[in-house]
C-alpha cells in the first residue's frame, strides 16, 4: 500500500486515538483489511471523497443505508424541510402517520408500525413484543445471523463447527447465563430446525432470522426454508420475526418477505428506510403490536424515536423506491453486475464465488461451490480477500471489511451507481484479479 497517498488519514487516525476510544465512534468502523477507518470529507452519489482528496467508488454505501446513493437530492430536500420545521423530535406529526400508512401498504407483515431510531433497538423491541405476547422467554436464532450489538444477540457457539459446543457470549461484558434463553441452529438446515422445534417449540417466544443472510455476504434461504419457518412457528404459537434491517428494500419494496412470499408476524427495518438518516421500525400483526405501551405493557419509547428529519427522509426515499419499475431495474442491474464480476474472476483463473441478490452481494474468495451456511462462509480465503480489498482501495474502489476472521462482509451498490461506475469498477477488479492470480498479494 502506498502510505504517501493517505498522509492526512494516517495523521488523523493517530490523533483520533488520543481522544476517541480506539479512534472511532463504532468498533466496526476500523476496516481490518486497511487497519484504519475511512476518513471522509463528503459523499456524492456512488462516491466518497476522503480527506486525502481521493475519489472512491463506494460498495459499502453506509453499511447499506444509502441505497439511493449519498447526498440524494430528494432526501436532502426532505431533511431541509425538517430543519425548517424546527428540528422537532419527541413529538408526533402528520408525517409519521403518512409514513406508517405507506409502510402498511408495501410491507406484507405490517398492519401496524412503530418507529424507533436504530436497527438494534428495533430487534430488541420485536423480541420484547414476542415475549410479552407469548409469556415465554426463550428464542431461536440462527448461527451467525446479526441482529445488532445488544445483549440478546451477542452469543455464538464456542466452536462454530461443533453444534454440540456450548453457546457463549461473543463480547466481553455479556453475562453468560443469558445463553439459557437461546436455541441456536444453522441457517438452511431444515433437519436441525425441525429437531429444535420438536424439542423446544413450545418454550419459544420467537424465531428470528435475517431472511437473506447478508451479514455473511449473501446467503439466500434454501428453497422452502422460509416456508418451513412459517409453518413450524405457526404450529407452536411462536412469533416469527424477519429482521429486514439490512435486507429490507434490497430485493423489492416489500423486502425479502415479498420476494419469497412468506409473511412473518413481526418485521424490523432500518438502514435503507431513510437512506442514511437514523430511523428504524418494528411492524407486524395488529394484535402483536398492541402489546406495545401504552395499549399494552411492553415498553418502548425514546426521545429520538421517529425523528422528524428521518421520517421526512424516509417518505422521500420510499417515493423513489416505489416508483414503477424501480426494482426491475435494480434486480436486472444486480444480475448483470454479479455475472460480470464472476466472469472477471473466472477469466483470471482465481477461485471465487460471487453471491448476490438484489442490491447486495458477497464475494467468497477461494470458493467454487455455493455458500449455503454461515460455517460454509468461514471457508473463504482471508488473505486473498484482504489483498483484494487493499488493492481495490489503492485503485479507488472501496469495500468495507467487518472482521479478520469468519465470513466476509457484505457489499452493495446503490441506484446512483451508473453503468460507467460499474464498468470502471470491473476494470479495477480485473487488474486486481490478475495480480492475485500472479501471486501478488
Ligand atoms: N439487524 C441486521 C440484519 C443488521 O444488518 C444490523 C446492522 N448491520 C442490525 C440489525 C443493527 O442495526 P443498527 O446498526 O442500526 O443498530
């Protein structure tokens, strides 16, 4: 890597570490492959401009929040409107009702909506609603599915490859006894799920999943798997939660639920909902949503819940995403781009599987077989992934990395990525792939 091109960033990171914990405002913001965060001056469309004056084609897009692109004019105008209205929070406005009505129209599970601020809050509250409604406390989650960094979700198998190993905290500071509430099974393993439901179904408040496991790159549900979740949760009176914080609006306006025709009881959204402004939602069956205070006894409130700037941004975002043909274009572009990317790697003779659905994708280096489970996703070539991310970055294309071990992160394009941007990126991938094939890592 050419250190001379990142003088300002290197200096700032050094300085930042003297005042910000670990130099960042979010742990995952340090790109493990670059050893530092991106320091950004501004974003525009498909591009980030860093403080060293470099233009980067962005395939992280604010961890998936900026589906329309950075600095979208309609979103900006909506936020400016909110500023003129007085930067109101902690109050209801007619816009909240309008946004909820729109979501009830387009999201299959949504009969009622409650807004919140971030995805983690939404998944925690969804579980609380399920527990309140069922009077049960245990819940089933899938290996490696990410639902935010709250106590409930910070657990993993001690040995991810051994299903008989204990469920343990994945973070310091999380009490181990909370694992007693969790039943954990591998994604796409129908037999393991059937066994778990037979044994524990009547004790469970909820089954929660990422209906497409994008946090491990992109692992779609096996044919019939979401239907199986729906059937067994119905059989045992368990609340089915689709966490669409990342998958929402990626494949269709109605999310993965609409794409696969399986409707959960509750669903959570954030990220693309407000195109970069902090907004999340819990939505679902009216009777379940009535568990929330003040109609019910399940607590949820917050000073910033449904912040007006975010609500206005979401109205503008959904206006664009619900335009006729929007998803025909997103999905056609996705299929074309992922196919071209796969061709680039194949042509250069490096073993890679590109898996994508809708506007988000994962690249599995060192793999030629489809990746269908989280543990499968572990078996990718980290050294090659690292070299790819570093060398793309040197050539002006940026991917985020989330961890040094485990599955690769997720990537995605936005509606602002033009064919020219994608072609430019493919040329970069080609040059980098040739390097990797020649062992220049
Ligand atoms: N659920 C899923 C599926 C996510 O991808 C994320 C964020 N990556 C979250 C929940 C947590 O959202 P937030 O970062 O807004 O708290």
